[in-house]
């Protein structure tokens, strides 16, 4: 029996004024941005119109292309290329953030099922209007694994900080599934059992939100962009329920910069504006500085030089007013701010100023933060190459190559590929040729967004 023609897709192609070739090209480009290789062409699109269906993740990419062209939200189901998503799709569409987060983390903890969730595509979804953090939900349980609630909450905070430190040293692929299992097995019972105190439940929601935000950063580092988006979304929703506006806007900032890194500039600008508006009234200089530096990166990417430089000045002023204890969600390191300044200045075409900021960032970065130091060496090599200082650039490329094997981070592998391309015109110089040779084997290693440094 012949398959029914896909009139939904035909109508959307007409509305978007896209040919089959153009759609296939855009799908291939989006897939590449998310770390996947596809080779669709007009024949592939003709098959889809005739009734065949690609994988669910490809249908999501088609929906993203059509969303951008039609300037309205188009879902995978709207394209006629996908029915109701099975298995992990139902988990990802779960509206309750607790159920969604725990479902994702249980899949991540399963060595077989995690493959499905790692393939989840990044989706374009509407950006909600700014709104104040909500009140915590009603009541849940009093204890967990024999620990009193306050001790349990403190223990979960220590675990999250420990994994964050490991990620900074060894990369996002290290200990990520361990944290997912911890959320499912240890934080989960705090969210789903019976408690006596709303304050205890609010604290558990806050820790779950922080863990989800960290899992988002680590997943983005692994180039699991759709999974990272889901974690960030869970983090923002849980923080809102907990009344934790600071963690919420941090998650929203990550979502904005991720959208920019994947080429969704309009989404990025809407999301960073949303984050900034939600931050009105926050007294934390660390969080406000973090938001302003993210807005600077997005404005620089859009070519708005004056706005980006103004954002950098504001981020510096807010950083100078920073108070509070050290910690993943309570402070913003000077090295991280200087790194973002360097990125912005390099994007705007000021390599000399960028190099100065990056050098200061490297000098103030703890040696244990291997991933961040490796990425800073790479940015410095790029800046110095733009100044024509090939010898100095080579020193930083060598610094990157020295650290790269110590880190499990697909993003650093992607960075290495970019460095090889940038140094390509100089391969006739013996020093560059040697670095090309020594880096060749690294490119073959399996290894990836917001740099998160």
C-alpha cells in the first residue's frame, strides 16, 4: 500500500519559499552545528514529501529550519515527518520539571538507554515572558537515606560543587553520568516523598535546579546540545518553583549563549533579554556580572560593538561590587570574566586588547582548571595570530596541545580543529609544521556552545 503524501511538509515548503535543495542544505548545516554529519539533498526531501519519514531528530531539525523561515513556531509534528515521539520523546515533553529531570537522569544512568537521550536534538521553542520566581510547591518529606533534611541538603551541595570542580579540571565528559545518577537516586527522593516543611522542599528544589544547570553545561561540553537544552530548561523551571531567581537567570543565560553558539541569533537575543529582565532587583554582583558578560558575547556576535563594550564595562563594575561566599552559583571568578572580555574583544576585531585580557585571565586561572586553561591558550593563539605574532601564537598552541590530552571535552577537540585551520596558511614555517604534525593524532581522538569558563 503506497504511503500517503506529506501535504503538511509541501505546504510548509511553499510558505517558507524553500526548495528541496535549500531545505536539505539547511538541515545539514544545523546537524553539523550540533556535532552530527548528514548528507541530505533534494532527493531526500522529495522522498519526505512523498511520504517517507526520517529519524525523529532529523524531523526536529527540519522543524527548526521551517520555524526560522516562516517566523513562527513549527514543531516536528507540524511537518508531518514525525508522529507522537516514543520513549525518551515522552520524557522530554513532560511538563512537570521534577518528573522530566528525574526521567532524563534515570536514562542517563543507564548505559544502554543513555544513547537515545544523547541524540535528542536542540529544539526552537517559544521564549516565555519575564516573570518573577514562583512560590514553592507544597510539602514533601522529612528525611533521606537516614540524614536529617538540613544535612541532606548540605551533602547534595557538596556533591554538586565537587563534580563542578572535576568538570573544570577534566572536562564535561568526566563524572557527568555520575551526577545524573546522584540526582535520580539521592536528590530525587527529596523531591517526590512526603515532607513536613515547605522550606525543606524549597531547598531540595534549589539543589535539583543547580545540579540540572551543571549537567546542562557538561552536556553542552560533550556536544549533546538537545540534552543540554533540556537540563537548562529543567533548571530554570525548578528554580522558579523554588523561588530561587538567581539560579533561574543563570540557567536562562546559559540557554541564550547556547542558542547563539548554534546559530539561532534571534532566540539568543530574546533569551538574554529575558534573563536580564528577570534579574531586575537581584542584589548579587556575581550573577549580574555573569549576565552582563553573556549579553556582551551575544551583542559582539551580532556586530553591535558599542553595546558589547558597554556590557563589558557594566560587567566589570558589577564584579567589583561582588560579595558573598565562593561557590559555583554564588561567585564569578575574575579569570572567567577576563576570558569573556577576551572573547568579546576578539570577536569585535581588537586582537591586541583581547590578548591582554586573555593573558590576565590565564595568569589568574588556577592550574587545576585544566579545561579553562586549555581554551584560554587556544583563544590567545587565535588573537596573536591575528596580530601576525606567529611565534607567540605557536607557544600558546603548544600550551593547548600539552593540556588537551588531559581533558575529556569534545569542545576542546572542536577547538583543536579550529586551530589547525587558522594555522593552515603558516604551515610552511617549521615550527607550525611540527605543531601540525603533533596535533594530527589528537584530531583523530574521539572527544564540543558556551565555553563555560
